């Protein structure tokens, strides 16, 4: 199929390269010339495991451009995958989605049928607004265009984006027309039937079952995205709330999570207690859902509480540090990990940022390490004094405490004894419960985890 994708961020670019890999004829539009320049030289503007391999493999078959007029008229299916940043009120700003829809309507051929797919995460009812925008442009152009608006939310997990794209749990399509549903079914056929040859580095998981394509109305599809993310965010906040109580009553939250996760109605996943969620989705989407609810005059106390619990986790870790060091002023603190989670250089809403700012505000001397997110952090925290080190063991020289913030695989394999030996006071705050308390203690650390 001839597909045009608008936006080459995490979602747009992943979708573009995967669809090209599945032999679709893909064009991608972006306004950002820096990104386009990189893409024209075959380089990925995002860090995502496997994406560079796919670009090396099929990137040359994708047309990357800033010109809608070149790639809209011929397309059969057009996907909007632009950002929906939060407004001050927390609601998602759909301006870029509407702008993209206007451009599409501007260059549609009046004699052709198009399926316009909204992939961006948008407030419920945006599909209707996009239809209005498209029709306004058509009436200005004095044409009767033929566009079916469809909602097809993505469930991309950063760091696992390609795995999720090739082997999704489900595909959700919200549409009012059979034509549009049929177009999406054709688009995703190789995934729905798993007829493609997997990339050598991403084999099909042996237990993987063919994914269902669920069809529904567009408003429900838009709500599914918010409800899914909010539910996962709730699950994590729930275990973090239990972790807080575990500390009071001397129980171990990792054992509690294991015990409740064995109940198949609950399940093991997303029950890791720690510093809670960051990233581009849960903080933004829970705020946006509350924004939608406020507009509707509806209260959502559970969602609001999940946010409160989540952001408290960042304060509680600083409190733990303050309690053990008596004062933070002048203390040397090493931070292990900056990205909001492993396998990404994304630091949007990362717990590390709040923690570092708080420590610096209290007069601590902060040194940080991350395998790939240091350049992004450097750009964002240029207004405060922190040290960046390339060698993780440098973090511990003369340090008063170490705080693990992101559970990078390489930190699991650290020589704890070597770290502890170099420190002024060997205190380890494990914000993700990565280490075994016994091992950390026998390596010489005063170990403090979360909820254990
Ligand atoms: C999420 C959703 O998973 C995805 O489906 C959606 O499309 C976008 O939002 P992402 O933000 O990339 O994806 O990351 P995810 O793996 O869900 O983790 C989010 C945050 O939760 C991370 O900060 C992670 O550290 C934290 N987390 C996750 C926990 O604290 N505990 C857990 O058990 C799981």
C-alpha cells in the first residue's frame, strides 16, 4: 500500500520503518530539517534498539520529506503521528494534529478516497474535530473530498518499540466506515497473519499468538489508549503505595509483588516498586485524562491519587538520603542512571531530573552517569552544577552515597565491593530494587531499597 506518515518521532519513525520492512511503499513527512538531514544520511534521530538496523535495511526505500504536496496526493492511507504536548492545564494540545490534517486536506486529490489514521494520543472526540478541520479545508477548496477518519492508537513502549510493532498484543481500530477498517486490515495483514520474515535480531517469540485486530467506534478507540496507560500507571502506583507500607511493617514488597502476581487475575508485570513512572506517556496521559474529565465535570480520584503517589516517590528517596546522611549540604552523591527507563536516551519526565534538582537545591555535590542519556541531560540541566562521568566507577570516588535511579542492565553487573571501597561512606539507595540486599550488605554497603 502507498502510505504517508506525518511525524518522525518515536511513533512515526518506528511505524514508517516497520511498514517499509513489510513491503509497503512508505513516505514520511516532518517539518524538522535536522531530523530530515539525519534521515537522508541514513541515521536514526532517535535511540531505540534495532531501529538503526531497520533503517540500514529499508531506510533507503522510504521517502523522507518536508513537503506534503509531494506525498499526500498519491497516498492511499495517511497516518498522523505528531506530538500532542501538554497544555498548562494538563490537557493534550492537538494543534499539531489539526495542522497536519489541514495540510492533508489541502493536497488531497478530490477524485480519490483516503483513509486518514490518527495514531497520536489524542483527547476523546479529536476524530470529530479532525473531520471538521478536513471538511473546512474542502469547502474552502470548493471540493467534495473523500476521507475516512480512523483512530488507531499505538501502544509503543520505548526501548521495546520494534518488538511491540512486529509482535503486538492487539491492534485497535476505531472507525465508522467499512472501507477504513478494510484499509487498516490490509495495512496490518502481514502482522495479523505473521507472514513476514522476522529480522534476524528480533525473532518471533515462540509463545506468540496471532494478534486480534479489535474494531470499535473512534471515541472508544481514543479512550482505550488513555485507559490502558492509566491502568498501567495505577498498577505501578499501587505497588509503590504498598511498598511504603511494607517499610513501616517490615515486609518486603518484592515478595508481596511476587505473591500477588501469581494470581493470574493480577499478573506479574508492572508490579516493580521503585521510583515510579516517568517518560512521555504516563505523566502526560494521566494529566490529559484528568483534563478530559474536568471538562466533562467528572471526578477521577483514583487517577489523581496515582499521580500523587508517583511523584511522592521522588521526594521520598531524597528524604531517605537526608535521614541517613543527616544533611545533604556539601555531601557527594552519585546518581546511577538518568533515562526514565533503561534502553532509551529519553529523559522526559524522568525521576532523575527532580531528584538531581532537589539534591542540588539542598547543597549536595552531584555526579551522574548514564550509558546514553547524558547528552540529553546535559542540555536540559545546563542551569545547575553537576558532574558527568563516563566511567561508572568514578561515581563512587569519595562519595557519601550512591542512588540507583534507572535499572540499566550494566548496573546489575557492577562490582559492588569495588564501588563501596572507594566511597567515603558506603551508602547505596536502590531506587529500583535491582540489588539483593544481602549481596549489597556483604559487599560493605549500607543498603536501602524501596519497600524492603
Ligand atoms: C508506555 C506504555 O507501556 C505504552 O504502551 C504506551 O504506548 C506509552 O507509554 P513507555 O512510557 O515507553 O510506554 O514505558 P513503560 O515501559 O510502560 O514504562 C513507563 C514507566 O514506568 C518507566 O518510567 C518505568 O521505569 C516505570 N515502571 C514500569 C515501573 O516503575 N514499574 C514497573 O513495574 C514498570
